[in-house]
């Protein structure tokens, strides 16, 4: 099981990096679009009709993809003072319960985000001329990533491996490096 989980960690590592890159590109594009809109409006006395709706869609993408990566890496907010005094086995059980709750939330995001996208598919976003589904697809995509990353974290614990950089015991980068080079286990 350990080898399978290590290979999964490599795959989800690539998936996480891709999501983070897409988030970063979306943030940069959104910033450029907003700057261009302000420049056109206040300097040129004109307006870019597509800048605001495009910026809002990009913001949805980088928020939901970035949040999912934050869950994978353990950089999300948590209140874990009690966990520092608990035995390791109990602490890891609580981490897994937390991951199950987050995965359930991700399932809700996937299910209802997809339903909203489906209901809005026939509409058009003014200014862009694309389907209204584009407003809600990031919610569904973020939910799918949350479920994948939470499942990975739970499987890592079951295999006796670290889940991330936030203190379980090992570093996720070390785990991914071991899976690539064949070291470990």
C-alpha cells in the first residue's frame, strides 16, 4: 500500500502544482484586466466591457483552485491547540476526521457547483458572450480537488506516511522525491 500511496503523492503533487500555476496565472491576468479597465475608464474615457466579468471568473478559478492546494499542503486555517497535547495516534485520527469533513464539503461543492453550472449553461455572460456555466465550474473543480487531496491525506496516514508540511512527521516533498527515485519504504 505504501508504494501505491507514494505514487499517488507524486500524481497529486503534479496536480497541485498545476492548480497553483493556473491560480497564479489567473491572479496575474485578473490584475492586468482590472488595471486595464481603470486605465481605459479614467485616462482614455472609455471602457473595456469584458474586463469586469472576465476578472470575476478568473477570481473564482484562482480562489477555489488555490484553496484546494492549501488544503493539500496543510496551509489552511485550523484551531489545533488541543492537538499538541494529545497522543500521536489520537491526533492523527482527529486530522483524518477533519479531512473527511473537508472532503464532504468538497463533495457538496462539486455536486452543487455542477448543478448550478448546468442550470446556467443556457445563459450568456454579458460582455464575454460565453456560457453562464463558466461562473460555477470553478466551484465544482475546487470541490473535486478537495476530495482528491483529502483522500490522499487519509491514505497517507493509513500507510504510515506524512500528509504535508504542517507537522504530521515528514515532509511531503521528501515523500514525492522518494516515490520518484524509488527510495523509501
